């Protein structure tokens, strides 16, 4: 491939151009791809853990909160999300 700044031919895996020294932006390059992957794995893990633990915790706190007038509004939101996530899990497990 060729450098888009100076037009010099650069290697496919080159990060910077040998002609002008500017970064060669290759789609899906090792540099950015690796960084994003490391970040998204921990994010995915946190998301999965939240998805697994939120429904039971949300249901318990939602029902508890519904019994109290002061926390009823927040609890109903929590309960709605928890019920929705439980249904989502049920659909995943049952293969719907
Ligand atoms: Zn160049």
C-alpha cells in the first residue's frame, strides 16, 4: 500500500511511513485493535456480571422498596428493569 501523505510505498503492517514519518492509518491496525479489545473485555465482563446479578438483587430491593411509600417510585423503576432482565434471561435460557 501507499502512504496517503507522501505517496511512498509502505509495508502492510507499518505503523508510520518511512518516507514522511506520519502515522499510516490502516483499518483494524494492531495498535488500536489491541487497545480496544483489552478495554472491551473488562467492560464486557462487568456488563455480564451486572446482567447476571442485577435481576435477583433488583427484584428483592424492588419488592422491598415497593412496600415503603417514600421509595416506591424508585423501586418501581428498579423492579421494571429487574423484571425485564429476568424475562430476557428466561428467553435466553429457553432459547426463544
Ligand atoms: Zn509518507
